[in-house]
């Protein structure tokens, strides 16, 4: 499924190009343009190097960015694991594997062959570097920053464990949080300057609370440093930490929907009876299932979230209007929803679906494949975004009543 998004990631300009190809060369041109674009988008990748001393919080940050708990499959091992190898470990995003984080070894490990490592590492393969510091900017961090700079790559300094600093400092008399943040930032910036590195942004964060402190600004900075196609992919691959993050996903997913609709319109142009409808169904179902997963509304994501915040899935789902998205789906509900062009159909994967083909056929027949696919996916996206926001609120409420950091 992930392949659908990563292989065929279009933005508004691409859709315009496709329309232009259609106007210029007719249906054949449109088909060819879609094929060309599909090939081009297979190569959209984001490779982020996460560096810093052992124990600074690199692996924890990677897991937080991937939305994985440390014990889950595909997560980076954290805490107390002595880094003894020179290896850089790759962690692909579980749903969007073209987004990849690289966990660098801590160069502070005794006897680590720093020189050899620096010589053998190809820094130009990464789109950007994140240097994680928990205390001070070290000589090794400086080497990494210089190597990235030399390779022409942007990098950011992130100060981890700010939650711990807040906890410790807030016990002191006359504590002022803003003053403390300013001091920590100034300290990081002056350490960078002392190492001869100017104009590098510093962000304070807690890996256990990504919607607080400077993390939202950090995210913006990363987005700005990526190419147009990478931006949408990066936003889509971030966890649902705030309503703003969910809203951003809505916009980042629009081009994906336009692309699927354009493909559906393209298939509609092939004169084989039944092909268009079958392909449209596949596109719509796969699109909806992927969007649902990206918004954390699939069963596995909901169960995981419920467990993390110490509540039940039913509780997370409270107040959402669309019980059918998660619950059992009856034939009558599906028929009703399909007629309203909403998402329920996506949840009846494959076979049960075929029953509804005649009804869908009449809807699809009534207007173009492009328009129907676009409308269904857009409606589904809007419904799911609103649902995801309610789920997030419920999760936050559950976490605070349990005293769990979210
Ligand atoms: N409180 C807090 N602890 C953190 C944070 N980031 C990492 N840690 C803890 O710091 C320790 C080392 O983290 P890890 O990710 O394994 O560091 P690495 O060696 O750089 O990969 C672990 O016990 C983490 O739980 C953070 O932002 N806040
Ligand atoms: Mg680690």
C-alpha cells in the first residue's frame, strides 16, 4: 500500500502538467504523462541523518518521529545500549518507507575510530542532518556539522530532554521558564559559535512531547529545507501530535488525492468495458485505507494509542460521528454511505464489495471517473481528519487523567 503514495506523489503543479498534456496530446498524451510522472515519483525519498553523542537521545527522537514505541517492530533500540559499532542504522517509516531516518553511532564511545568513520561516511547522501545534544556541543558534533556543511546539506541542532531540565530547574527559587529557555538556547548558540559555526538554528524539545517547546518550529524549519515533493511526504509521515499537525496532513494529502483521481481519469480513457470501474474501486479503496492509516484511524493504530494513554478504543472513539469507520459495517449502511459518496466502502475490503458494483456502476457512469474519485477521496479525507482530531482530544484527555505524558 505504501507504494501507492510513495510511487505516485503528485503536487498541484503535476496535476496542471497532466491537464496540459491532455489538452496538447489528448488521451494518449495524458496516459504517457501519468506513466512518466509515476516513474519520477518512485524516486521521491527523504533521508535524514540523526547524529550526536551516545546517550543524547538520537534513537528516542527517531522513534518519536516515526510514531513508534521503543519495543515495536521497526523501532530503534534506546537507552543503555552501548554503541560499539561504526554502523549507521537505517529506520524507514512504517507506512511510508521512502521516509528514512539514519541513526548514527555516537562518536564519543571509547576507542571509536572517529577519523576513519568521518572519512568513510558519505554525508552528501542525506537531505539534512539533525545533531542531537543533551548537554554540550562537543568536538565530535563540530566535526559532523562541518562535514554536513561541506556536503552542502542543511543541519539543525536540537537540544533534547528539555522536560528534564524544566523539572530540575523549576524546583529552584525565582524560576522563570522563559529565562531558562533563553539561557539554554544562548548556551547552545555560543557553543556553536565557539566551534566556528554561525547561523545554525537551535531547538529545544522533549521526545515525549513533540507538540510542546520548540518542536513545532523545528518541524517548520525542516519542511522549509525540503523540496516541494518531499515537503508533503515529510508532513504526511509525522505523527498526529497536535490538531495543527493533523490539519497540515489534510493539505499534504490533497495532491495525493488529485493524483489518484488523475490516474482514475486516465484509466477511464482506456476503452475496455469494466476496467475503469474496477480500477477506480481499487484506487479509491487503496487511497482511503492509506489515508486512514496515515491519520491513525486503523484498528492497529487505535489499539496502540489506547494502550499508550491507558484507555479503551471505545473511549478514544467517543464523540466521533462515524461509528461505521471502526465498527462492524452492515450492507444497508454501506449502501447509504456510498450513495452519499462517503468513505464506508473502503472498509469492506475486496469481496463484499463486489456486491455493490452495480450501484457504484451507476454512480460512476453518471459522471467522469476523475470527478467521482476526487469527490469521494476528498470527502473521505475531510471526514477522517475531523475524526482524527476528536480521537486526539480523547487521547489527550485520557493521558492527562492517567498522568501520562503524551
Ligand atoms: N526525559 C527525556 N529523556 C529522553 C529524551 N530523549 C531521550 N531520553 C532518554 O535518554 C536516554 C538515551 O536515549 P537514546 O535515544 O538511547 O540515546 P542515543 O544513544 O543518542 O540513541 C534514554 O533513556 C531515553 O529515554 C527526552 O527528550 N526527554
Ligand atoms: Mg541510540
